[in-house]
C-alpha cells in the first residue's frame, strides 16, 4: 500500500458493539423465530428504524407505526422502551483492536454511526469507550445517515480528513461502496480475523 493511512473511521453497530432487535423480540415471542422474523420484516422494520437514524423522533415514529398496526401497539412500544436490551454487549476483540490502534498514537480514530440522536446519550452510558474517539458523527444528530454521501462529507470536513489517507470499517457493504465513491478506503467487516488480515494490506502499525 503506497498511500499511508493516518485516519481510521469505525462503524459502531455490527463492528464494535453487537445490536440486534431480535434479542428482545425472541423473549417477546417466546423463542419463536418465525414470529420474530415476521415482526421485524413487517412491522418494526429496518426501513422504519433507519428514519429515526436519519433524525425522525421516536415519538413520531412510534405514533406512525401504531396507526399502521394498531393491533400490535404493545409490541411496537417495546422497540424503543427495550432498545438498550437489544445489545448483547461490545464485540470485545474488535474493541481491543480499537484501543491498540488508539494507544499507538499513529492514527486519528473516529466513529461514523447510524444511531438515533435520542438514544446517543444512552449509548455513551452503555459503552463508555465511545468517548475515546477523536470525534464521532452520529447520523440522527446530523439528519443524514449512511450510505448518503452527505454524512461522509460531514465527517471529512469536520475533522479535516483526507479521504485517500483514511480507512473506513463497516459491516454494511452498501456503506463501504458509498465511502469508496468519495475516495475513502474501505473494509467490509465480516469477522475479526478477516479484519486483521485486511488491516495488514494497509501496513498499519500498532
């Protein structure tokens, strides 16, 4: 790798912390995986949740969803009332990697996350290491989210990041493709070992 990387940008959910609504709804539906899949694919969907990550308020989102599915009001209310229980915890091996990279002093390290503005403070309580980044861009606060180019430009401009010298790690391929389109290097995260192997390609020292 000829270009020297001086900046690393981490996604949070799916890379440094494990968040899945199914963890809560498995309890709601007594382990019935078909019901869990049906509910999360039909009622409280990814597309619906993405709008909160884009800045829509939880109150508005919940109201709209209850109007659409009035029979399921109790289940819909659970989504954000139990949101904190949708985490199994940090992905420890990746958090350790983040800490090593930070401690090396060789890189500026940021986070770029799709996350509801209203739940960000709770995220900081649950995962104090979120405070250890050199900066964080939270989609809900910016009213834009990955994979839209606006949010990538926000983090680049705010922290004076040169995209050709930055590496972005995300578990969503669509987000990596969008990052590549504005000249950011990207690693599509699948598992810890694959991440380590991918980092070797960039000759990172930590």
